[in-house]
């Protein structure tokens, strides 16, 4: 190898060494800038992360508060629902009671209507009976008047449900003669107790009166029998 070649090589080597030194310096400067930029970016990212974490914590705390409020609201809703159920039960009971009272009122009205009808019917029956009694009394009064006029009959009430029938003016020529018979009525059953003059067939007359219930016919028959008996006893 000649000297010129060695010089060229050394010159090239030195030039390469200078370039490497310059490149190293440039790399140092560049890497420092890159690291600085990276650190700045990292700091920004860390700050953003801290902000995100803080925002998340705030949101989480708000969410926890919201959950607590929701839980309280749910508890309140459950309480209101229970109160609503209780009110519904009370309402149902009240409606049932109202329906029961309504039915009882209707039954009471029906009963009152029935009692009113029965009262009206009873009053009608009483009025009919009153009219019948009035008519019977008028008929009896008329019969009594006729009996007094044509039979000389006088009726006297005695004790123990007894009635004494007097017959006056049986004999037109002897007005002092008075005949009578005593009867008793108990539970719609007649008893012929005695007579003057005494008749032998009082029991037969009693049976006839109870079987026929013809009091007017009985009075006329007894008057005639007493008249005949008086004539028999006095002739």
C-alpha cells in the first residue's frame, strides 16, 4: 500500500469519525428534545388521566348518591304501595258494608211495605168486622124490638155469663104473669139452666139450640112451651 492510499484512508476515516461525532451530537440533541416532548406529552396525559379519574370519582359519587336516592324512592314507593293496598282493602270493606247496609235497607223497606199491606188488610178486616158488628147490632136491636113488641121479651144479664129471658104479656087477659128461662153461653156453647115454670126437656132444648144455633127460633119455642106448661100447671 502506498502512502497516498494511506492518507486517503486516514482522511476518509477522520471524516467518518467527524460525521459520527456530529451524528452523536445531533442524536443527543434530538433524543433530548424527543424525551422532553415525550415527558410533556406524558405529563399532559397524566393530567388528563387525573382529570378523568377525578371526573369519574365525582360521577361515581353522584351515581352513589343517585342510587341512594333511587333506593329511598323505591322504599317510599313500596310504603305508598302498602298504604294503597291497605286503603284498597278499607275501600273494599267499606263497599261491602255499604252493599250490606243497602240490602238491609231494602229488606227493611220491603218489610215495612209488607207490614203496611198487612196493616191495611187488618184495618180492612177490622172495618169489615166493625160494619158487620154494627149491622148485627142493628139486626139484634130490630129483633129485640120485635121480640119486645110481639113476644113481650125482656133480657137481663146475670153473673157467670148467664142471661135471663123474661116473657111478659103472654096472656093478654092476665098481664101479671111473667115466664122466664135462664141460659149461659161459654165458648160458643149454650147451656139451658132453668125455667119458670120448670120444663122437663131443658137438655133437649139445649142440644137443639147448639145444633141449630137458631136463637130466635129457640126463644119463640121456649115461650110457647112455657105458656103451655103454665096453663097445664094452673088448670
